[in-house]
């Protein structure tokens, strides 16, 4: 993979996480990557393909980390910290969900990847796929709500859903 292509994928994740979907233009992503915006079309053909491949790169990184998990406790911690609470991942997914409203191609790709993610979470936690979907949806919702309502703590919400490490209210 060329350096420019790798930089564009990384910059896409960075821009989506820092700036949200409204600011994730091809020009802004290319600026973040330090490359000419024409390279987006050269390497990916469209913004939607760039977004899909950036999500794939993020998922590939998570998949590599899953291989190192040895115990059920490690699995629960990994799911909580990487799949559910990681602010970059939750912001990127929330931004892609927003962008997918206008793009059937992105919506289909995102749906398939979220299904795969839910199956992975279900396997790691030994829960049903439906329960995994609920955990993912709740953590994404909590992360997005915390932007509007700062009193909502997405980490506490996710931990409460997983039933781990939540101190009782006094």
C-alpha cells in the first residue's frame, strides 16, 4: 500500500473523529493527510469508497488485536475499551452512520460491517448477537448524546450495560 493511500485512510479516521461528518470533505481529508485531494479519486474512486476502506482499516486493526485475547476477562475489557468506549471508534462510527443516510453504498457497507462487529462482540462476550447489537447501539448513542448533554458519561453507560466496574450511586 502506498504512503499516500495509507495517509488518506488515517486522515479520514482522524477527520471523522475530530470534526464529525459535516467537516469530512475530500479537501479536508486530503489536507489532513498532506496530499493533493485528487489522490482520493485516484486511489479510491469516490468519497464513499474512501470512507468504507477507512472503516475496513479500523476493523482490521481491531481484528488483529482480538487474536491476542486469552481469557474471558481480557475479552470483556477489550470489548469495553476498544469496541464500545474508544472515543475515536465511536465518533467514526457515529459519523459514518450519519453520512450513510445519503449514501446507499455506504449504508450497505456499514450495515455489513456492523453485523460483523456485533458477531465478534457476541463471540467475545458469549452473548447473543441481539445483545451485542444493543450494546453497540447504546454505546454509540451514549457517545453522541454526551456531545449534546455533557452530564451523560458514555463510559458509565457502557460499563453499566456490561455490568462491570460501575460504582453505585451514593
